């Protein structure tokens, strides 16, 4: 393939000119690869699984936060009873 900038002849496998570094484009080729139905299904499964993992991670964080708040309140109430401090 001939570089449009410096007119250097490059082999057809190159995407960048060896002399000037200009990007070479071929109009006759389609750079996108066609995916089979199995590959599309696998990509969909990965996307769904990543979403499920994210939801589970945040659900776990919320549960841990609620349990921690519960135990902090219980310990605070126990300490106030133990020390004889009135809360109200």
C-alpha cells in the first residue's frame, strides 16, 4: 500500500507507514469482525453476570452497614444502662 503523505510503498499488512508514521487505511477491507450467535450470547452472559455481581456487591454492603448500625445501637444502649446514664 502506498502512503498518501510520503508516497512510500508499504506491504499490505501494515497499518502505519514505515517512513512517516501516517495511518494507512484500506477501503476494500472491513475492520469489524462478524460475531457468531454463540459469541454474541457469551458476551451477553458476561454483561449480565457483571451486572448481577455489581448488584450483589452493593446489596452485601447495605446489609453489612445495617447490621453494623444495629450493633452500634445495641452496644450504646447496653453501655448507657451499665453506666446508669439516662437517655431521655
